[in-house]
C-alpha cells in the first residue's frame, strides 16, 4: 500500500471514528454556566431530540466541572442509559422548578436504565462522583436554567 493510501485511511478513521463524532458534535452545542447548590458547572446544552439521543456518547474525557444539560419539551419521567458512552457519569434529574429529584451513578457502556424519580424537565450529566464530592443531593437547587417548559 502506498503512502497516500495509508494517509487517506488514517484520515477517514480519524474523522469518522467514535472520538471524531463526539468532538464534532461538542463543537456545535452551545454551553451555559449553572450553579448547583453553590457550585459552578459548565454544561453543553442538548435540547433537540438528536442532541439528546447522542448526549456524551463517543467521548473519552470531560474537562473538570464540565458536563451536559439535557432539556426536554415537557416535564415527565425520563430515563437514560450508557450505550456507546465511555466516561463514568453521574446524572441529576431536575424538575421544572430547578430542584434535583434524584442523582444516579451510571457505568460506561451499559444499557441499564436510570430513571428520574418524578417529572424531570432537565437532566445534568457530570463526571461520576461530581455531585457526591460536593455534597449535592436531591432537593438542592440548580440555578441558571433559563429554558422554560413549553
């Protein structure tokens, strides 16, 4: 195989592979700064069905204090799993008033469903342990959620 063919294959694998897909999506999502029980978090906003379906899939790291905020059309029970997600995550399900309903730890590359304990309008995924390390628990408030229920 000649050098140009090898370079082409490497380029295709780099741009089409799992890390390329996650990186491209990350560059397109807007971010917001949230305050969770007094602690700052920067979150990419996944507000469309396509963005929510992809979430943090195909990524291998998160910057400190960074995560993803999922915004739903209406408050209702929500469920998440970790197919094609390589980072251990914790998820906080949040009601329409910005109160955390429950927090669940999720293992990478599993299809176990993690459900909200009530009607959630938002879900915030952070690196596993982020909420526990800050003593954040159900009932705590998330500030900076500007998207209103439709």
